[in-house]
């Protein structure tokens, strides 16, 4: 399997190079040269597999012969061996409401499904091929801790995570800043997640700097993130459908950076019987507005909400969707993105807008509606939703045969939980005692030069010790 850039400026690369490259050197995102097609009989077979076996089947299609099958199985086993539920991503049925629980990993968020695997892939390729990797990523909450837990203490890897100061939950911040491993470096940026993500992209687009400092990506710009998240769409479908290839389901996806929703889109393109993907957003509703109008327009500010991991305006993975929406026309993708950069918006033609509306439903959910949904679900079933999951559940109201993605454990957002239901969610073992641990973090301006300087100084210090 080879990988191409959404902007058409690189020669095809293999899976290992795609993982280690992160962002393509032309500034685009990497996509497979072809999308494997899954036959009906294969879908029925996959529906009977456990999560790890299914992950092997899906990943092997995109890895090709770059990782021996025994090694790939071992990587998968190690990646999910620490999850606290034997199914890894179980489906819970609440009187017809299907909840896909994605929070049974070490940091109690869906990002663990991808980032435990990505950390092991990084380690595997570095041990095999040599070299050093300096990971830099931005987080709106859960990516940072999941990435840190995926690579903490690993040889040949340093990790720098930027989070927007004061815009993640206290537990999310402590999950990152209390990790004591020497290869972990936390940066609180004085700005928004979009500011932090913009800095990360700028560093990757500085090709000389990227090469000199051997930068690697953990955000969902990294193709391996998308690929790993595709697995649980197949898994959930198998558990709900019983393997009937004629059973079509909807998936409601709390959406910020569009990576999780794009993973569902990839699964659908592969042949998973998906009736509709529902993009569930909060007040930061750029994706919902695009589906409604065909215009992707950046708002003047990012709104702070009860679902902070979705407080995003510029959704990186939207570029991958544009690539497929325009049938791989990289020139058109580049033109649209230049339009976005210069004017703050881009518009697709009516035919593409119609296709987008066929691919997705989109619903924007207010904080008040989020709280009401958390309260209603608890009163009817005793089940506690995190605010992000509640956005997805509210967006799917009245839509039958829908699986709602539960993206985080509710205890990570107990302020919102208490406001909604008058009590806090029980903490899983991974979250207990975090607020009592010593934190380690630096605070910097939201500027490329400030982050560059800190990265250079830190690496120089680490090299001398």
C-alpha cells in the first residue's frame, strides 16, 4: 500500500514512511493510494472476531508487507492489553440507545485506541530502522494525555504537547502534566487550541526544521490515527448487526478536529453498511454550517463550552474529506485551501455540497441542550454521559438504528456532570489521585518562535545529560 498527499506534491510513500512523516512535506495530509473494498462475506466473518483479531484484519490491508504479520499481531496485542474492558470498545444498549464506549484505555478517552498503537508503531520502526523522533502535538484535551501515555519512557522518543492554557479540564491537564518521565514535555500555550494546532502545522511545514529536529506527529493528521479508529466502527457494526450485511446503521460522532468522523467515512468507503454519519458539534459549529450551506467559514473566535475537546474551528481532517469529495483532484484541494487561508472561508460547488449532505447529517448542540441530555439519560437509565458524548446523543435523537460514540469517561468532566445530575461520576482507577500529584509544565506565548526556542533548548539539555 502506498500513500499520497492531498495536495499532490510528494512521490508515493510506504506505510512506515507515512507514519513517521506525519504531515506530508508539501503541507498536505497523507491518504492511501486506494481504499480496500470489503466483500459482504468478509463483513460477516469480521463481525464474529474479537477486537484484536479485527484490528489485525483491518490494519493488514493498509500496512501491506512492511510489517510481518506476527509482528503486527504482537503490536496490536501490546497496544490493547492494558485496556480495562475485555472487548476494548464495548457497545452498551440502554433500552435501544446504543453507546459505543471508547474510554477503557489508560487515559479514559477514545484517543487511547489510536495512540497506544501509534506509540508502539513509532517504537517498532525506530528500533528496526534507527534514528530519533521528536513528537510535537497540540491537544484540546484528550489527545495530549493519550499521546503521552503511548510513548512515555520509550527509547529514542521525546514528546512535546501543547495545550491551550485554561481551556482543558483540570483532570485533563493533570493527566498530562503529572507524568514524570524525562522524555515528556508539556507546554501551556497562551491562546486557543487552533493557535496551538497552527503552531504545530507551521513547524511541520518548515521542512528544514522538521528534518533537522526529526519531528513526528501524533495529532489526527497522522494516518495511523485514522486507521486505528476505523476499527471500532467495524467492531460496533458487527456487535449490533449480528453480521447481517443488509443491516445499515447510523453513527453519531462528537466532532472537533473531524478525525473520528473521517474514520467512520473511511469505513463506509471500505464497504461498511453505514446509513449516515452524524457530525455532532457544540457552539463551535463550523462543520455543521458547512454541511448546511456548503461554505466552510471560520468564525472570529473559538467559544469555550462544556465540551472543551470540541472547541475547535479549523478541523484538520476536513482536508482529507475534500480530497475524496473532489475525487482526488489535488489541484482543486490546494486552491480551496489557499482560498481558506486568504479569506477565512471556502465554498464547494452545488454538486459537491449535495454529496456532502448525502454523506453526513450535522447538528450543533448548545451547552444547555448538553446538560439536558446528560440529565435525561441519567434519569431514564442511570447511565452517566460525558458532555461530549451527550452532544452526540442529543444530535441523534429521533434517528433509529444509531450508535453513539462515547468519547470520554464522564469523570474527566465532573464539573459538567455535577451541574447536570447533581452528583459526580465515579472515577476509574486511572484518574484517582491525579490532583494530588506534582505537575510539571511551562507556559509560553502562542508563537512559532517561542515553541521553536523551547524545543531546541530542551533537546540540547536532554542531549547533554
